[in-house]
C-alpha cells in the first residue's frame, strides 16, 4: 500500500501538488457550486437487477419515475395555488385583507425597502396555509412512541394555541432514532447519572483552555477504535463539524467535488473554505470521473497550475433519498486520480453494516482508504455532537486549525457519557449483546418495511439497506392530507416538500428504528395501506410476486416494470 | 335503498376529496375553494352550452363541405371531356 500512503497523508501546510498527465489545454468550463435545491437530479428508473457475483458492491437502488399524469397534476396544483397566492397578495396590498406578515412602518415607506416581499412569496402563500404539519410540539421522549400536543388555529395557521390535551402513544416514524438509544430507562442511564454527579452539566470552557475532561479523551479513543482508524476528534455540534472543519482542510487553490445532494452543512463548509466547487450528479461515477479527469488535465481556471488538493465530499446515506454512496467506486477513482475523500457518515454510522460501523463496513472496505471520516452522534447514538476521524497527523492538525475545535465550547459531560455508553453497547464492551441485537433488529426492520411498502405499490427511493425510507407523494395537497391523516391515526410522520426537495417530488420520510417492534411496523403498514388507498398514493407500476419470506434477501429479481 | 344512497353519497364525497387533492385546492381556505369551484363550474357550463349549441351545426356544415368536394369531382371531369 505504499502508493496510497503517499496520497493519503495530508501535509500540514497543505502544499500538495497533484501530478499532471499530459499537456495543458484551455478549458471553457468552470462551474461554481449551484444551489442544491434545483431539480438537477438525473432520475433513472433502474429496474430490478439480477443478483450478480459482486453483490455486496451493487446493492439494488431504485428511483422509479412516476407516470406522466402525476407530474402534470403536481404542476397543476402548484400553479393554481400560486395564482391564489397572487390574488391574496393583491388583496393584502390593496388593503382588503389584514396583513399578518412583517411590514415596514408608514414613516419608513420612502426608505430602502427592509422586507423583500417577493422572496417570501412561497412562505406566505403556501407554507403558512399548511404549516400545522410541521413543528409539532411533543411532550415526551422521542422514542418509538411519543406524545404530541394538540393545537388548534383559529385563523388558518397564522397563530396556534395549545388546547392542553395531548395525543398519546403516537408511533414515531420521524426521529433519527436508528438504534433506539433515545431512551429513559434508569438502568441503562446509570453511568450517565454518575457522570453528571461527578462533572456537572456545563463545561464553561473550550477544549483548548480548561474544558478538556478525561472523558473527552476516553471518547476520542473509543471512537477511533470503533471506526478502526488511528485517531479522532470530538466536537460539540454536528453541523459545525462539517462547516468549520472543511475550511481547515481546503482553501483557495483547492478543488472540491461535491455530490449534488449534499447536506447544507457540507455546502456551507465548502463555500466558507474559498475553494473552487464543482458538483457531480448524484451517485454518478461517470460524472465524477469526468470532472476528475478534467481537473487533473486542465488545472486551476486561469493559470492552469495544478490544483493544490482535490477533495471529493460525499455522504454515507443521503437522508432525503435514502440512497447509499457507491463507496468502492469512489475509492477506486480517488486512488487513480490521487484525490482525497471526505465521507460524512451522519446517518450511516451505527445504522448500516453488520456490526454498525457504517458504510465502510457495509462494503467491506478498509477504513484507512478514506482520508477524512466524519460523523455525528445525533442519530444513532441518541446524543449530540460530531467527530472527525482519520490519521493521527490529520486529527492533530485539525485540533489546532479548525475553528470549531479551537473556539467552541467542549461537549457536555452527560452527553459524552451517553455516547460512550451507546458506543460500548454497540461494540459489546459492556458485556451484553444488546447493541448487536439492535443493529440486527434495525436491518431486519428495514428490509421488512421496505419490501412490504414496495409490494403495496408505493414508490420508494433508495437502497434496500438504508433505514431512511422516502415515500413519494408528489402533489402538494396530498402531502398535507397525508400528514394530517396519519396523525389522526396516531402515527407521526415527517413530510418534506419544496425547497428541501425538487418541486415535483414532495415526499414523506420514514426513519426506522431498532426500537420499533414488528407490531408497530405492522400497524404503520396497515394504516399506510388504508391512507394510500384513500388518497390514491400508490403510483408504482412494478408488479411484485408475493414472496414467502420477507426478511433476508432482497434481490428484487422478481419484479418488473409495467408501462 | 338507503344503503345504496349512503354508499353513493360516500363515493361522491370521496371523489370530491380527490378533486380537492389533485387540483391543490385542499390547502386553500373555504371561501377561496368556493371561488375556484364557481369559476370552474361556470367555465365548464359555458363550454358545454357552446358545444351543445354549435357543434352539431358545425359538424353538419363540415360533412356537407366534404361531401360536396367528393361528389363534384367526377361530374366536372365528365363536363370537360364533353
């Protein structure tokens, strides 16, 4: 592996030259990072693939396209609501209707306008009408079931008031509680209680000054052991881990190749760094290779000097699509073109892989192939914060040069202990097999839920291994009706629309948990079936033959698309 | 009899619900829904009335025109030869 050590170890001053192959020629293409909200996605309907020998490298991922009439009706719905939006804006401007949004005072009318009305058109005229489906207050632990507070709105969602009643035992299909560690069982939390007694709650300092506690060091060691890397660094906030560490790794004169559907924290970090950003199509290796070749051949835009660094930024599981990154292909490309890889495992750490080690384990790769491994503790570990892991020189460099590491407050002791106990549980270091059982239960729940949904006829996106299941709803009216209907049946779901998704692909996102029992899943599936029939949501045109066993293999060899 | 009526009413209200969802009217306030429904209903009524009044006349004229062309042709060539 001598070849790879040369390309992996990042030098602290970041002056690494990339080898040029061939001579310079002028390139006319230089795209800056666009807005990831635009519908640039290439939706290809991969049918079912027959099982092949390299099965672990080619999990079936489906992005089925809906029939044409669905797209037409979606646009129709949005068009009509937009027209009514203009009508209502006109009424507000004329004064026939009371205006609930922020307005300038009469005396300020001649000044430079403070509020740009048009930018908030969508919020005012669509989101406000239906915002009772979001930001619902809950009043219990967000475990597999929770309690939702009931609220009413007398003026069509401009203001809310709580009735005082709660809707109890709503099945929670929205929390990122993949391994069920969001629990308040006193036995499991004994160590957390002891640590709170010992250290208190606040640290009141940064890690560099007085805030470096012994448990922080212990956690960093444990994370490094868990991931199979040399060293790791803990940060208090997951979003800040991305947005504050990428600027420390790359700067001007470097190139970032980021996936189309990367999370906002990655985009923010990339933009803050000042590097050139180029976007490749989601999970599309040809697009990535083309960009890499172009970058290596032509170099920086005007001067054609070689790029100081080329970094590929991808995520383990993309939370809006449920798709899993094609890690073996990316690692092969990265070694061929001598680029660095930054893997954000926010959703995949703990949730995929036979022992919960993330996508590296899922594909059977060596963790030292990936230069920077990043993840968060918010999802599978039931805590808060993030980590960056990799080679010792990288982590030592980041400890002094990353804004978040230097300036942000250290992680709170109970949170640190929660992560420690969750991680020890997953690794089996506490002497029980609870962790492994949970990881396997999650995988089983995932396969069961996905296969049943596909049989029912819903359009599901994503890889069969990912516990994030987006069901496509498409039309704005149906999105809202779905959320309300499911709450009426005591199931809490998260629905997502524009601008977090492309405008024609509104969806409901289900996050499965190891804490969901089969009875809960069956209840959810039963209600989904009824609501799906009631609202006509079953757009899939595939026929599935009924299978006797629904857990183990999901090769989808027995489905075909009908047109 | 009452069951059939009830079933029919339920089915019609489900159809109306689908119409609300598909056109996106579901998210609007009731008075806006009434405006949209009345506009749509009146325009559909006008379309139907216009088609009822004018389409038969136009179809007859069109057929006459077409049969006129087909009927005339052999007569004129005979006239030319003679």
